[in-house]
C-alpha cells in the first residue's frame, strides 16, 4: 500500500527500484547512497534506512549509507560528503589537490560551497566559502568536480602551515599544474582571504630560490638521449594500485631507474624532507632513484651520463623489472 509524503507518492522498496538505485547511484558512487536518492527512486526514506540497518550498511553521515563491502578509501569519503550536500558543492583545498595528484590522501574532505549556502557540520568534512574568482572554471578530475588548482591551493592555505604550502607548490610546479608566478598572479585577482599571507610567502620563497626543472631537467634529458639512453620523453608519474607515488624527472622504465635533477629549492628543509619520503616510497615498489644537482650536470655533463649508465647497470643487476605499460 502506498502513502503520500510532502506531495509525493512513495512506494515500499521493490526489487526493481532497488536495482535501479544500485545501478544509477550506489555502483557509481563507491558504494555510497543517500536516503534522498532512494526517495527519488520511489523508495520511502524510512524503508530504505530500515533495510540498510538490517543488511549491515554503514552510516557515514545522517541519511548517507555505504553498502557492505564497499572499499573504505578516500573516494568513498568524498562521495559521502558530496552526496550529503546533494552535490551542491565541489572539491577544493587538499581534496582538489589530491585529485590533481599533488598531495597524498587527506584526512578530511574539503568542499567549496556557495557563500550563503547553509552547510551543517559533518565529521571529516571542512567547508570553504568565498566568491568565485574571475577566470575560474570547474575541472573534472578522477571523476569529481573540482575547483581549479590555483583556487584549491589558496583555500588549502587557510588551514595549513607554510612548510606544507611550500611542498604543495613545488609539487604543482613539478606536475606543470601551476607555477609560483601563476600563484602570485592569482592572489592579485582573488584579493584578501584567510591564508593569503601564507601562500604569498611560499610562492615568493620558491621564486627566490628557483625551481628544480627550470632548464636543468630538459638539458639532462637531452644529454641522455644524445648518449643513447632510453629515457622517458617527459617527467613520469608513477602510479601503482591507483596511488600516485611521485613524479620522476628522468625515468628509465625498462629497469625502474630514475634520475632527479635538483635545483636550489631542494635545499629547503621541508622540500628535502619530502624528497626523502617520496624516494623511500618509490624504493618500496622497486624503483632505484639517483639525485644530481643541477650545477653538477652542467659542470660535468659527461660525468653525469656515466653516472646514469652506472645506475642503470646496477638496477639491471638487482633485477629491476620493467614498469608495466
């Protein structure tokens, strides 16, 4: 028997409606579904909640459930936040930077909501507000709608220290997503906001010190190619199991060997510490990483080529398997 609520006719759960809900929502949202989506498919919200509890579903937010067996990863947390907001928000801050491959999985989900939209507190979700800056466009990354990286990194600065922002800007520059100069230009357009001083400090510091790939990497790649070394045509992003382990300046995929050409920015303590963590993670998946100073490559190009050849031979002796793809 059907019953009316809020001017709509809601039917008890049926197999057909349940299958459509799974097909159109749950299976496309990392196992997450909202009670409001069930209602849109003709399933009473109370009936859906009763069914979810009885069948071992997990409540992530009020009215937001995760199907049994769904992976407890960051994508599920993102969908839980977006579904709870009825997709009335986009990713920004550390979440958009994660989608761009510039940071590891954050502990929270950062969303950008309209300035006057009500957003109740949700565990593990941080909301940012602020007017859209001229020239900003929504970008789709990893299947999610995201703020552009310039907006994301400036939002990220609100709750982050200087060292964290410096490391993020270095990674964005390495990925060719945003340069420190572009960040400073964006600050002029955006105006005042919480964290503006942190971003300005980080961008100016990097410009003062220079960045790792400002000519040195291209020069080193040309040297290796002229010497017949089979090096990847561009910086290579190492992805394994859906996780980004880092980007390698000069990658030789046949034996999982990489050479990094470091500029002055790598003398910064926070950047050097991030380099060590990144190299350690790459070694865990059988990559060999050698680091060279930019001035070292330019001062002795022949010595650099010999060192890379020695590194390749050592990696081959260790049995470095070709990187898939």
